[in-house]
């Protein structure tokens, strides 16, 4: 929970720390559980935690609520609804509040988008990661390119605002391949895109592979060229960077990103 001293924005971040599988590049606080998760116990804990922070932040107005992960699109929409009702009981909510949920683009999760909207979510960000089959498989993702595209389309038809994430500067990636993939992404995007250069984090499978010389990462010059190409293509498409990895049409910037990165 962060209050941005520079502009008075106030937001609440809700973390769901579970995933169906662990991606080899990911060092987020995300865990795979093979036994069922006691979602109700978690819900009670979120409710208690919200009460605790509400007592410390009286009189605030909430401009951003963000469900991040892990994979919050594995949460029961009813859990999301109760958390949002609890937030509304403790604080006033801005009329133009952004309530975002991070989702993985599998068909199962896309099937829940309507229920999330009914629960109060008004924006989703989808972890597409790549629009090409081979890199997607190497990134250990559980969705296909077709499933990801379908999920983006479903999200765009249900929510007024949505975004998707891609990872670039991947092993073996060339400038021309990225130009082609990013141009395709820019045709699909409605107002916002997150474009992250792959970072190799200690404790991940990619870290060990790189240490063993088995992960042919782009060198610094190619990474720089990939970054510059990203800036050029996004700007030409009217989606300039407003933060290091986030691009939006004017007015479509994510309030969550503005709040936390400031
Ligand atoms: C909290 S994570 C993931 C949300 C969701 N579980 C998913 O995977 O789609 C948010 C985003 O961070 C990016 N990311 C995670 N690890 C990364 C890494 N090592 N390098 C670059 N981007 C990364 C991915 O694009 C991911 O979608
Ligand atoms: S990238 Fe997303 S799905 Fe993969 S382990 Fe990290 S949080 Fe989970």
C-alpha cells in the first residue's frame, strides 16, 4: 500500500502468490502448490490486513487497486469481489478508480473475465510474453500463441481498458524477428503495452542455464539496438514509453504504474 507523496495518489496492491507452474525466468513471489489452496483462509487474511492498513491511513481516497502475482487470474472471482467490497468499506473510492487484475492468457482464465468484471475489475493485463510459438515454449508458458491472441480479443471485448506484456531480448532473438513481432503486437494493442527486456535473476532456472553457457543471450549492443527499435516502433504507432517498459496512447497510461514508479 503506497501513498505517492508527489501527487497525492493512493493505491492498494493485492498479491496472489500462486501459479500453475513456475516459469524458468521468473523471480517473482510466486509458488506452485500441488495441494488445493485454502482460498477462504487467504481471504480472511486479506480482510484482516486491509483492516490493519485502513486504521493507519484514514481519510484516503483510493485511485488504484491492483491484483498482481503470481497469477491472480487463478483466484475465485468471489474472493476478488469480497476484497473489493472490504476496500470500499474502509476507504472512499475515486469515481475513475483503476482496478486491474493480472491474468495469464489461457482459455480457462479468459473464461472467467466476465465474472471478474462483475466482481468490479475494470482493466486486465495479460502475460502474453511472445507471439511466436518456439520462444513461448522456451519461456515455459502454458498457453499457445492462438490462445493468447484469443484471450487478448476476449479481454478487449469485455473491458474498456486492457494491456498485454511481451518479453524481448530473449535467447537467439534477432532485430528483424523482434521488428516483425512487435509490429504485430502494435496492431493488436488497444491503448497500452508492457515491453520488458528479459532479465536473468539469481535463483531462476535461466540463471543456472546462463551460468552453464546454455542460454545464448543477446550481447549488450544487440540489447541496446532492440531497446532503441522498441522506442522507435512504439512512438511511430502513437504508443510512446511513459515509463521504462510501459507504453501507452496518451491518457491510457496505467495509474498503477504511474503511482508505484514515481
Ligand atoms: C507478475 S509478472 C506475471 C503475471 C502473470 N503471472 C503472467 O505470467 O502472465 C508480470 C510480468 O513481468 C514480466 N517478467 C517476469 N519476469 C521477468 C524477467 N525475468 N524478465 C523480464 N520480464 C519479466 C512478464 O512479462 C510478466 O507478464
Ligand atoms: S511469470 Fe507469471 S506465471 Fe510465470 S511464474 Fe512468474 S508470476 Fe507465475
